[in-house]
C-alpha cells in the first residue's frame, strides 16, 4: 500500500481501507488551567478508542484550546486554527477555550472551523463530535449564568512527578486589564470529595507533588458554605503518598497571618508562593483595580519569610500599564529592589480589547515598555542570583524529574529552584537529600547525601 493517504475517501471508506484507530490532536494555548483541561479532554478521547497524536500529524479530530488574555493571544489562536486541517482536510476541527467564549462569531467565520465550544461543556466534547452532522455547530452560551463547577477528571499524565489539580473556575476580581472574568464567568468551586478522589487516583499512578490550580485559586469555597482553600490543603495533606503540595498563582490578600500560620502547620506545603503583584506603585495598582497596596504586599512577604525557612516568593509584574509615568515606574523599581523577590515574570502591558485599560488615556509607547521591561529583567536576574547563591552549602530535598544527560539528573527543590545532580542510579521521580555545592546559569549543582 502507498504511504500516501487518499483524502478523497469518505470516512467509512477510509476506515475500511486503512483499518486503524481514530486519531485526535489537541493544541493547548495559555495557562495551566487550559493544560489541565486539555489533558482531561485527551482522556475522554482515549476512552472512546482514539489514539493521541501531535499537532503536525494526520488526525480525525483537531482541537485548539485557545487563550484570549491579549489581542496577540487571539491572533496566535487564529494561526493555529487555520493551519490545523492541512494534514487532513476531512478532519473535524474543534475550537474551545477562552477565545471561543469571548468571540464566538469571529471564530465561526473562519472556514476551517466545524465545532465551537466555550469554556463550559468541555466534558461533553466527545458526545458533540459523535453527533456531528457536518454543519457548523456552536455550544457557546452565557458563561455568567453558569453556577456549577464543570467536573473533569485526570487519572494519568505524561509527566510522572507533578500533577496539576483544577479546584475552581471563574473570577470576580475584574482587574481593569483582564478579560478573563468575562471568559470564565463567576466563581465555581469543585467539591472537595472530588478533589481528594482525583489526588488519591494520581498518587496510585506514582505522582508525588500536587499543584492546586484554577482561575482564581484564593476564591475557592466562596460559593460554598463553611469551606475554604485551607480546608482543601488540610485534606490533601492527610493523604498517604502525597509528598508535596503547591498552589499556583494566588491572590496576596488570602495570606493573612492566620492563613500563613495554618499553612506552616501542614508538613507537605512547599516553601514557595507565587503571589501576584503586577505593580510596585500604589497609584498604578489602583488603576489596575487591584485590591491591595504595596505596604500590604510587603508585610505578607515579610511574614512568609518569618515563618518559612528559605521561602521563595515569586510574582508577575506588568510594566508600561496605561498612564505609567517615569516616577511611577521608578516607585515600582525601588519597591522590587527593596523586597528582593526570588523571581519575577515581567510582562510588557498588552492591550486587550473589551477591558477598561484598553480605553484608558496615555497608553505607554512600545519603546518605553521595552526599556522598562529590560530594567526590571536585569533587577530580576540580580535578585534571582542572590537568592540562589544563598542556598549554596545547604541541604535541600529534591524531587528529580528526568535524566537530562547520562548519569545527570535534574529536579526541583521545595522552594522551586532547579537542581542538577550526578547519580549512577536512576533517581527519576524520587525525593533525595542534596547538598548544594555550586551554581551555574541553569541549575544549582549538588551532590547526593
């Protein structure tokens, strides 16, 4: 038989001639929540008898799980949509995710699109495809009316050390630069028994570290009675086989003294917290509609450092927000220089149509954003190097992820620092004590104890 696929065959004729399993491919753009949902979608297709293939292979179903954080995210999503069918013009192309939810009419105009699903009803995707008749289909509805968490479950992942667990959806913060509350809708928390069940299942598959993720993790339980994020953390901490617990990006204001004290009593909580900042200037924070000021943020960081040894506090910073003056930027710089966070993700403000910030006066020039971004990245490099150097001579617990070259393994410390170590034995997915000896651009370098 020729290696060339006859694209003129009908679906039934194709399967009769080639006698193979159906194939699906999913392309994931955006955040860890999208990644979790994509993995859960893959499991649904595996249960239907599909093989999972990469984006550049022949498939019967192509899925694009989109992001819409910026106008650039929309453009990138459209690029993937338009090129997905090139490997099989008779395939079914499904577009889902935040861009679908925000701009369904725009996406349906793209010729290649067959099915459109928003940020809800992803767990029905295989049923929708099985009932597809050939005409364009859209299930996008008013996300603001959705009140229940959409249950999707993972039982296995490609990565064998860390597992992301989605515990909530939705956001009601309405920061002035962010479209996500309109894409994800109101807060919906996952039932705690379902979270625990999924964690236990993944423990049985060998996972040791669990990262709680969601659109606004700190709001977990606000739609329930008498339950909150700390209750989820306490229950996971009790599970045999769970070795580490992290939270993904979290709102600073949840970090009250009482919350930090309760965290410190959980022996599996990692000494790493990603606290969203966005700006080190109070006037900019106010325009962003953030709910804290720099003094509050600094007090939280100092409290964490007082309670957790060698704690790593990381953050996100947006530079060039509309109206950001030279003086406001300098305030941000001095604030970040003062608190010396272990790592900062620096973003140049990118306009997102549909947000309040996109309509604000005094949009900052691109060249100014670039200049300010470079200054913050240099500061980040200095702070990061200082934090890492202070770990030399210390003994850290490292969860090793992979062998990156012969007899050399890499993994992460509890405070989220990448460490390299030599070992004759295979130590993948094992937690080992390592004494830190040196440092290079990529890793702390240690030796097994």
